C-alpha cells in the first residue's frame, strides 16, 4: 500500500471527524450519523495501516482519533457498586475457574516438590549443615524458637498488614512477569517451595512437624492457593506469548492480560483474608485442631466459591474479561 496516496485520499475524512468531535454534544441528528460513519471508517483505516504499512506517527494520531470517537459514540461508562458485585459474583470466580487447568497442576507439583525436598532436608544432616550452624537450627526449631515466635513477634494488625502486602506483591509479580515466557513465575514458585520445604524438613528433623503444620496450615491453605492461582495465571499468560492460538498475539495477550488484572484485584482480597488469619488466628491461644479447622473451613469455602459460583458463571459465558463495551474493537483476521 502506498501510504502517501492513502493519506491523501482519506485525510479529509479524518479532519472532518476531528471537527465533529470538537463540537462535542452540539451535533444535529445528521451530523451524529456522519460521526458514527466516520468513526467506523477511520477505525478500518487504522487497522489497514497497522497491518500493511505501519507508521508510528500516523498510527498514534489515528489511534487517538478513534479513541476519542469511540468515547463519544459509546459514551463514558462509570463504575458502580453493581460492577463490583458482578466482579465478585461472576467475573473473578469465573476467571479462577477457567484457569484451573493451569493452577491446579501448579499446586499439585508444588506440594509434591515441597514434601520431597522437605523429606530430603529432614533426613540428611549434611544438607541441614549447609543451611545453618547446628546451634542456629536448634534455636529456630526448639519450643518457643524462631519458627514459633515469628507469628507473634509483632502486633496482630501490623503483622497481618505486612503479610498481606508481601503476599499480594508476590502474587502480583507472578501475574505481571508471566508475560516473560513463564521463567520469572517458575523462579518465584521455586523460591516459595524451597522456603516452605526448609521449614518442613528442619521441624520434622527436630520431631516437631505437628507444631510446624499447626502454624502453617491455618493461613497457608488459602495463602498458597492464592499464590498457585496467580502463578498458574502467569504461566498461562506466558504461554500465550508462545502460542496465542487462533487470535493475533496482540489480541490474545490483551484478552489474557485484562483477565489477569481482574485476577490480581480478586486475589488481593483473598490474600487479605489469609493475612488476617495469619495475624490473628495462627498466633492465638486456640488449640491446634481449632486453628487448623478454621484454615480448612476457609479453604473449602474458597474452593466452593470457585467451583460452584465460578463454574456456573463460566458455563453461562463469563470469562473474567471486561465487558464488550470496554474492549478495543478488532476486525476479523484470516485464519
């Protein structure tokens, strides 16, 4: 395509669209119809330029023009409590449910790897010696030692806020860095697995595995599930870069990225709950069975929320993406 000829042929239409947009609401019925037609043609022009003769300056100018026209034609939609309710009852659980083929295997592999590494650490003194000096390890694993006092070393509210911030940051990194071909997500997962396996192995070697599980399980079930969901979503995003499927790579990434953004918001709420449990329940004086029971109940409630509420929404067509009016227009492409 000869770009100069194309610009000469359609410049008048773009300038006319710009003039109509500057008039805002002061349009007659005929002018409003004309604006809609010019918007559609300009969007087509932009798609042709991007696919056949990409020019950064012209593409930026037409992108801005099309965005302004789209906002005028479709109107600016303000978020409401209804949107938040829809997100919590349909969008977020459906997105987690639809991503289950990624995060469930991630969870299974991570747990198996944690147990295997923990057993290896617990049964090999030379590995423990590489982790720390014997006196340091005894100080960490003894009754009232480092592993136990960690959960009561700060006031409950500040500790819960700190835990929530750290976990939300880890989940956000999994979601954002997944686009880098999955590698950063795998590293974050391995780091979490290694930290958990070290505690598992050292406490089991000291004969205090029941204490360790009593400290980890109340909040860890929900917390680790949220991390696995974030990691699985990040891996899916990274795989989209490698294999976008039937959609153009840019469109596929935009679709998965929007769902991942919504997932980040939802997981922040989930991690807030797990942080509250870690700050107030884990260090409490409740019996071990009661603390673990709370963790199990909360975990089952979340899984029920995902598989029942989310499954129903997903079968009804919910994807976790924004509504159609909030997505960029895209022309059909050849297979």
